[in-house]
């Protein structure tokens, strides 16, 4: 049974005590480790210093006079929500005996419940838990601790003198080493037989970073204008302002058109038996896509959010003025490592391929001797 740490905040001592007595100790097979807090300022300190899987907090809103008059809200509860969103990821359940602040709506990671109804509170907590996100976030932090700990104890400790002699023990360098190690282990590998290994399959969403980590254009940036999608082929170093320069080196950005998959399959449909079609589809999803005229012409982009599955067409490339691209197009997402590099490599290979005349295999019969005669 999994365990989730839940911070329960209410500055009314009687109400807090009643909630602690009536709220369930487990929900949906998950043990709830309730931590009561009767002060909003103390709660702010706790979420700054520690991580909670879910936060349940009272929020006081008073209806002044008649219904048409303005609603006044105690900012303490809403300030707590804002602090959580700024510092950590913890789904939040707002509870109140009055009306809710109009700026908050019921959503996947923020729920609203009547403070006087334990069953409603339990149901809303159940919905937060059923997203799977609280448990995943909990496991992510635990895995991050294990990753950092095993790296610090297992590698850095045993190689400290050599790293120190090479000048690699400065805090800034160690910080990058730890981040890189954690990123690879958490983002690229899966646990397998007590260790880590590359996964056999990935999801299409893993191709992309969204939102992007930088506002700069870069290789693999997917740009959108209406229904048209283009992928940037120009290297990142030409797209940013280099030290000493006032503008990027590139006046134009090389892009390739991404076509809807149906348009490509209409011209080159899958054929054969079901297993043959499945094998053909597997090749089309590879890098490079194993089909096209000429071969290697396409590169597959899995559908993501509002973008359907597409194939980048290396024969439909276009240089767009930098100013036009940044003014008239919007960034949809950017290809993550190593997909951006694979995309570039396939493009380079497609245009640098050299055709050679075919050799006649009969001229090399000595390399294909007949099989030995069967024993009588």
C-alpha cells in the first residue's frame, strides 16, 4: 500500500480537530498520513522546507451584505496555493464553509469541496489520487534522492582524488554533473533486473519538450502557422546572438515541411498481409523512416497534443527569413535529445548520399562457394 503525506491547514482549532477525527486514514488503497497545521504562516514555512504529496487547506470567503455586493476573500488560503505553485508541485484541495474564490475552478490538480461534508472531501481527494500524479511525484523525489545518493557514494567518493586533481570538484562543475546524471537516469533509463537499461519502447510524447526551456530558436523546433507545421533544420549556434554580436548569424532559417500522415499514406499505402503491413509500419516509424521516393525522404513525428501524426518531408525544405519566422509563426514544441540530433543526421544523410553503380554478383562467385555435399 502506498503512502501519501497530506498537509491539512485550518486556522480554526475546533474545525481542524474535527477534520482530523473524521477524515479517513486511507483512500483507494492509499494510506493518508495527515499532518495538521493551524496557522497559515507556519504552513507556508512547511511547504517551503518540505514536500507534501497533497495540500488540503481552508480558504475563507465572506459574502458581504446582499448577493449583488462584492465578495471579500481572506488571502491567506489563496496565498498558500500561489506559494505551492511557485515552489513545488502538490495537488491542492480547497475547502470552505462559504463560497469559493472566483479565481479558482475545479480542475485535475486543484479541487474544491464543502468543508462540512466529509464525504465530498474524501471524493475530491480520491479524484486527486486517481490521477496518479501525487504518487508519481512522490516516487520521482524518492528516485532522485536514490540517484544522487548512489552517484555521490558510489562514484564521486571512490574517484574524488582523481576528480580533484583534474579540477572537477568545484561546486559549479559538481552541480552540472549531478544534474546530468539525474537527467539521464530519470529521463532515459528504466529499472531492469536491479539496474538500469534503455526502454524497449517509448511514447510519442517523449519526443518533445513543451513548454520549451528557452525562447531561442533551435534545431528541431517545431513551428506552427495555422495548419502548417515546419521543423527547424538550422543549427542552434546560428540562431542565437553570439557574444560580441548584435544579431543571430542566420538571416534565414532552413525548415522542412511536416505533412499529415494520411497525405503520405495515400501516395504510399501499406500493402500485403497483416504481419507484412505491421512490419512496413514499423519501418516507417523508424529513424529514418524506411520508405519514400527516394528512400529516407521522410522522418516521423508522433502526434502530440493538437498536432496529429506527421511525416517531415526532406524534399520540401524552405528558407524562411528569421524576422518572418519569429513574427508570423509560433513555437509548438521542440524535439528533445536525442531526437533532434537524429532528425538532423537523417537530413544530412539524405542529401549527402552518393549513388554507386551496381556490381554484378556473378563476378564474385569465388566468395559464394557451393555448399558441401550431404553425407551419404
